[in-house]
């Protein structure tokens, strides 16, 4: 099975941000589509995007900042190579999500909203992935994994961090 | 001869390894020299069997599940491609599986049968038949059909859909909107997701009919960002519907127009509340609005707007095709039609169960669900998402019906049923209800914004044995304040699970943590 790779991350420049904003700014209710487009393209929403969005949509910077910080999905710092979301909601709790959560934090050595030291994984909580009959569930990038447990998680992490070493 | 083999493509099947199974099947077929046609169908909703592989035979489709990639060789060896049933994973004819056979699938009649993206498949199973009729009716006649069907909002509030449509219909002509609430945030629910992943044209059809009914030519689907598979499949379907002339200008030569667009949420539970959703669609923080004005009169961008849940809109094509009475013939009391229920959590046979209103919770959990996954005794069940009460065994014999549940303080909501075995610490669950509210509150009203934070603190004190009695009184007061004083259901219902734990599982709350 092919895993969706790490988020496509391109280095931002003010011009590229402006271009992304311009591509969406004429939609009705353009703010969320713009924020998604920026995060999809650059991996996060850089601080420098705030004044550009504000200017383009005729908002205040405070308003733009308030919107970005309201939504859990938007991040203002780069993530690790992979983003791991652990479902914390009730249906997963009923089949061991709390134990899984503790294991994941331990294995990656981070708490929620943090990125591992090797910059491989950013850990986030999520409240439901809609896989509630086959929990506990996690999402790694755009792939959902069901019936997750400590062993399966360790194998998954290994497979995602194993890189071919070139022998010279 | 070509053998047709089905491997589902919905989130749960994929989460259980369906892509690897599909690859293994193709390889096995190549190795054996068998010509197969691999169809990535929708899920049948029998999730404990996913990935559920089906093989077309003259007698019907034969099912195998749950299939792991490592099972494929032995299944093929046992005659999977000939539909033979001599294997531990063989489930016989899919249609004869009791879990499926006993259901009354009106809305979900097609899931798993078709390739979700095939318009031909959709049409071959009565797809667009409702729309064809609606294109030849005036708006009022469509509204009347929905009213007569007795359909009530399946998002949870159970407001009569036809009356909402009438209000928008009666507003003066001009720009109006259809907004579909696909922000399915309740834990234990996945029916909206199944519609969008397994039968996307049904939602497109339902929304188009809604547009024709009320005079709206633009629709938005507000989809949560936690559903990447639904987003991919649905957007693909949307493009195909445009290409086939089922959306856009002059739909199928009728002279009528309807445009549809998916907008992605950004991980805020509160945006499932309709006014918060509208603010979010407008590009703002998802803050709850005071009502009135109703969204039907001043909704998206201040214009008349129908806001309906996915399941409400998905029920409409059947109603138009088969007639309002055919739908109303199912159900009990004022709860007409069928309810797609979702069995989740600690359940042996989890999945989608669509039935007429009236089945009891116990029948659902035992006859369909088969008890807990762990095999341990069932202790509590949460119906209706994170804002629903935890129900103890004494309440499992009530029929599932909006009014019957309301009588004892239960919530049917979006039909999610989350089961817990006897290892659950209900004190922990009560704490989580408050914690969830503190994470997800929009912050507009005080009881919700501050109450949830105080709620976590008070429960922590009770669980630590600090002044337990006085703190229990405080918690009781806090719950009442939140219920009575909050602007929307988030703060107003967060106390429901807490109060139910205080009432039915008091020892779990006061028992000190080891």
C-alpha cells in the first residue's frame, strides 16, 4: 500500500504567497480557501502571510490572526516530515485510545502540538476521523489507519523513518 | 471469462488495508492467469468485515471478509475467483448476511453495490430518477412532497425539513443558497462520510432538488478537513456530474441552473452548528450567531439559506422518486422514515444500520452489534455524539425515536451509538465531556467558554476527593447554568453526559483515582 507522502512543502516568498492569495481572493468567503491553499502549498501559514491576506481581503491583521488561530487545522510553524493525528474521541476511547495516546507520545518523545527532535513527526490530537467502528484510529498525513495498537504503531513509525542508506 | 471482484474504497476499508488487498488480488489473478475486473465499490457498511471482498457469481455476489493481504493466497486457493465458499473468511451471499438482510435501506440502498464514481451505475439503480421528476415540478410541489414525507433534520435537531424549505421558498425571489452541513464531528458517526464516499451523486441530486424547490441556484457543501477520502471522491464526482450535465447551467436541458462547490472546514467541532458553519463559510471565525434571524431568512451572506445535514438531503431523492407516502410509511409517531444508525466504539459488529424508527437500543446493540468487541459486559452507551447522555442498562429498552428518547433526557442526534464495556471509568468520560467543550467552544457566550474550564477543574477536585460533596453541588449548579444560559447546543448540551454520569454512575465519579 502506498502512503501519502509528506506534505508538499515549498519555500515561501512574499510573491508566492501573494500569488496564492490572488488565485482565490475573488471567491465568496475567500478566507478559508486562501488559508488552506497557503498551508497546502507551504506546509504552514507563515507570519508574513498575515499582512498580505489582510491587505488583499481588506481586513485588519488582527482579524486574520484571529481566524487562523481559531481553527485547529491551521498551523503557523512548519511541521515535521509527517503529521500524526491521534483520535481522542469517545468511540476510540472505548477501545483503548487513551493507552494508545500515551504510547504514541512516548514513542515519538513529544506531546501534542510538538515536533519530534529528528523533525520526522508532528503530533496532533483529532476529534474523530469517522472510522469509529474500527478504532482506535490515527491519521498519518492523508492516510487513516484503523485498529491501531502499540505494535502496529511502532512498525508504522519504522516504515516511515526507514530511509535507504547509500553505501559508497 | 472475466470475473468481477469488488474491493471497497471508503475510509474504513482503506484504514483496514483495502488497497493492499486489491493489489494482492490483482497479482494473484495475474499469476493464475485469471482475467479479473477489479471494481473499487463503496462499502456495504459492514465494518467488522472490512476489507470485504466480493465476487460476482450467477447466484449473486459472494462475500469474503475481513480479508488481510496475507489471506489472499489461501482464499484464491480455495476458489475465491469461482465464488466458492470453502474458507473460514467466506461469508456466503452478501445479500443474505443477516446484518444486511434485516435492514431497511432507503437512503443507503446503493452503497457497496456501485462504483461510487460511475454515473451509469448510479442511474442503473434509480439514480437521478427523483431529479428527473423534480425538474418537471414547481417549487411548491417539491416542498409539499418533502413536508408530506415527514422528514426531519437528520443532523440532530430533528426540525421538519419541509417547513424549513417552505420558509426559504416563501422569501422573495433573488439569491438564495443551499448549504449542506457535512461537518460530521460527532464521535461514533460516519453516515455522512459514507454518503460522500460511497454514493456521492445522491447528495448532489438531493441538493439540486432542494435548489429547485426553494429557488436557489448555488449550493455549498461544508466538509470537515478530517475526511480526506471523502473530499477526494466527492470532488471527483462533482466534476463528473458537471461533465454529464447534471450540474451547472441548463441541467439536462431543463433550462434550470444549479452550481455546487465543496468548502473545506478546518478542524473546529463548533462549525457543525449551523450558524457557526455559516460564519465559517463567509470566511470568519466560526462563531455562533444568535437566532433569530433564522438562517432560512438571513443565512449565508445575509440571504435566505437552507442549511441541511447530509442525511436529510440524501433522503430527498428517494422521496421524490418513490413518493412522500412511501417514505412516511416507515417509522413511528412523529419520527417518520428511516434512521441510518451507526454502531461504534467497543462493538463486535460495528457498522451502518439503516432501519425505520422504533427499534430498541438493546436490539440494535445485541442483535446487530453482537455485544462488545472485548467480549466483556456492556456498561454504558452514548447515543447522539459527545453531547449525548451516557445511557445505563435501564434505558436500553426505549425505542429509538426522537420523542421517546427526549422523555428520559436522551438524544438521538445524528444516530451514533458508542458502546463501552465494564472497564470504562465513567468519571473519566464526564471529565472528557467538559474538556472537549473547553477545546471546542467558540467562546462567544460565558456559560460555555468559562463553564467548561471550571467543569474540568471541579470534576478533578471531586475525583481527587477534595470536598467532594460541596463540589458535587457546585457541579450540579454549573451544569444547570450551562444548560439554561448557553447560546447553542455546544454549551447547552455538554452537561448532558456529565449529568447522566452523576445520576447513573455516581460511584465512578466520586471514586478516587488509584
